[in-house]
């Protein structure tokens, strides 16, 4: 008999929260690279003196990754929302994209609400989220 390695994947969905574990679970490094690739598909700012959506999302990604008050699980969740916003940036007029963008913004705001007000991410989001919402035509 040979020893078999369990490579099964387990995904649980409860109350709108997806929990993946096993061989398919995303690590912080995996999602970080995926988010960076999605952001890099966006166009650079048309105005060199003003950051565009690509630059703002990159700044938000960096702030999330460097936030010491967030667990790795919370960072993964927040980075998934940044990825969703980057996807909205590829087609901001589409209604399904608008809905996904609104949801991502709510989740990000909820994530930072649990942080101390002096947290780096909370400070960054206070200026980044309104600018991102404006560029993506989100309410």
C-alpha cells in the first residue's frame, strides 16, 4: 500500500462568507500577486500630477499588506476586495460591476472600522476610499 496525500479542498459558505481550506486555500502571498496582476491590467493615470485608479488601488494594497493590526485572514479578505475594485475599474459602467464595487467598498469599510483610528490602514482608507469610489463612479 502506498501512502496518499490528502489534497482535497474544502470550501464553506456561511452568511456570505467564503472559507477555503486545504490545497485550494489562498495564502497572503498568492492573493497579493493576483491583486497586483489585476491592478496592473488597468491604465495608468491620464494626468501625471493626479493618481488614477491604478495608482490608488496599488497604494491601498500596500497599506493593507503592511497593516500590523490585521490578521493574515483579514488581509486576504481585504485584498480580495481590492481585486474586485480593480475588476470594476476595467468596466466601471457595467451594472454587475457596480454592484460588486459597492459590496467591496462596504467590506473594506467594515474591515477598517475594527481597527484603531491611528492604524495606518484606517488613515490611508480615509483618503483612498472616497477617491477610488469617485473614479469608479460608485456612490
